[in-house]
């Protein structure tokens, strides 16, 4: 799994656990809904640390809490 896939998967799980829709996540985080949907779309996915931080702020969690998850422990090499 690549890091951008892991980030999207983690946000998807958190939203499901908290029963939050992507539009609501965007509103809570001060980003546009298209930013969230773009991050979740495998064909268009682009992830910035700043966006991840904003989304974490909207979910009232730290970056450490977000990245402290098994998805990030077994990532593939990004260097090809």
C-alpha cells in the first residue's frame, strides 16, 4: 500500500467510526468538499501534509494519533 492510499483509508475508517460524511469533514476542517473527495478518489488522489493536518484538526485529533495506526506500519517503498 502506498502512503496516499493509507491516508485515504485511515480517514475513511475514522469517518465511518464517527458517522461523519465527507462534506461534514470538509466543513469541520475548513477545506472544500472537493479537496476531501479528491483525496478519496484513487484516480485523482493527491495528499498534502497541510491538508492532513487540517482534517485532523477538524476531527480534533493530532497528527500523531492519526499516523499511529497499522496502515502506516507496513507501507511500500515510495522510491522506485
